[in-house]
C-alpha cells in the first residue's frame, strides 16, 4: 500500500488541517446548506420554547418542548440507523428533509391562524423530531462518502461548528423575528430553510455503496449486538446517557430561567442562546488538540466541570446580564463533550453498520436528554428552579466520578476501526 491516500473524489488526501474537508465540493455544499437549515431549526426551537411559556405556566410542559424534540431520536433512532445502512443515505436524507418541510409549514400556518395549544405544539415538535431522528444517522454516516478517512475527525468537528454557528445566529435572529412579526413567521422561516438542503441533495450523486440489505429488525439486532459486545463502545454509550441526562437541565429550563427567574424577554432569551453558540464555535476548532492532550476522559471531565459552574451560576443569579457568562461557557462545554463522544463512536464503528452505531449513540444520549428534560422540569415544579439547577450539578458530579470508576473511557487507540 502506498503512503498516499486518495479521497472520494480521486485526489490525494494529504491535508489534514482543521478546515481541510472544505476542499471537497460535496462536503462544502452540504455544509453550507446544512448551516442554513440548522439556523432555521434553531429559530423554530426557540420560538416553540418561548411560545410554550406564553401558553402555560408549567415548567414541566416547557421542559417537554425539549423532550419532544429528542424523544423520537430515542424511540426511532435505532430503526433510522438500520434504514441508513439498508438504503441510499442521500435518499433517506431527502425523504426526511421533505417531511420536515411539510410539517414545519403546517405548524406555521396553524400558528398564524391562532389554532395552536400546548398539546398541538408538542405534537408538531414531536413530528419534526421524528424527521430529525430519520435524517441524523444517514447524514452523519454519509460524511465518509464526502471526505477521506483522514479528514473524518475534522469533518465531524466542522459539522459541529455549523450546528453551533446556527446556535449563535439563530437565537438572535429568532428573538428579533418573534418580537417584530410573531412566532408564526419564525416557524415559516424554518420551513423555507429546508429548501436549500433539499436542492443540494438532489444535485449530489455519490458513488453507490455496497449494501447488504437485511430486514429492519434483524439489522437493528446486528447493531445492538455489536455495540453491546464492544467494551469500548459500551462504556462510551453509558457516558453519553449520563451526560445527556445532566446537560438537559440547562436546555430544558433555560426558557423559564430567562422569563421567570431573570425577568427577561424573548430578545434576551435569544441572546443567551446566541452566546451559547458563540462559545461553541470558538472552542470547536480546538476540541481535537485538547482531546489529544487530555485524552477522552480528560476532555469530558473538563467539559463536565465547566457545566457544573454554569448550572450553579444560573441557580444564583437574578439578572440576565450576570447570566451571560454561563451561556458562553455552557456552549464551550457542550461542544467539547458531545463532539468528543460522537467522534469516539464513529472511529470505533465499522462502515457497514455505521448508521446503526450512530443511531444507537444518539438514541442513548438524546434519550438521556429527553428523560433529563422531563425530570428537571418536574423537580423545578416540585421545588423551584434554583433547586433543580443545583440538583443537576450534584448529579453531574456524582455520576461522572462513579462512572469513571466502573466504566472508564477507552484509552487512545483502543477499539479504533481501520476500514
């Protein structure tokens, strides 16, 4: 074998810098289109969360907005992974994007007509979540068809940057749209944002993959058995579950923290989310070097400590401006944790079942987030917001220390798959 590796376009894959995946036209086009789609999704997310604070005073129902977006990933994600491995991943992504376009358009129309109540709002966000669950494994697994194996960690990091750029731009734009034209217009913008990615997916013609099709349930079984039988993956998934449950305290309770505890408005809510995204963007290019220096266990420990600080600070402040540093640091910690876990799973999963392995990871991690969103909302209703935030901090510390003993993360090179 020669030392020179060819990329999917037939060019030498020698540049492995942070932004090297951008030299692949397909990756670049999908990345740009996905950025605008992510901005639309972020706008819809904050619009739905803020609208729920106007429809009800229940912290639990507000928390369920976040849960409704993540529960489908937990319930249907493993089946979506099998679909991504059994069929052309581009076509799977197209079907998901068209479905979300239709549902988001209906949500915008019904909101404009004044027909939305808490149950309908949760139903729509749940349906969009199903589309996300179908799209996500196919999208993440398709990265290997867009760039060379050497650029895979950089491509994953750049996709994370795209998501977090949306987190920085989307909230500010969403806050302005809601304050100037209302929630229905924000929902409409999200519907329009799917069109660009649909167009790029219609244009992209990847090389056909060798697909060994199986019935869905047996295919799911293969993925589950592989993840259960791989000690490195099993330990990573357990960490993802625990961390997802803890991190959900921030995402689920932020709308009521801003509106009730801090007395903020929709623009300040958008500003908090925007700073979260800025923190994510700034740290994302350095996640790889930090992970190489601290190893996987170290970077997750650092991210967890930062999140403990975030939750503790939010529990004590009563003015929005004092809470802004928590949002910025929270974004940094979030991307350090989730990007590192995602990369660890991808590098330890065979390409033939990559979609299933990724979907199982997402089902576990986002299932933890969905359960955490409901739990921390219920705790806030039972006591109050500061108590729930402190409880989230304590759980994060205790669970991390315990799992570090009973389920230590893989050491460098352990379980890595060389395709």
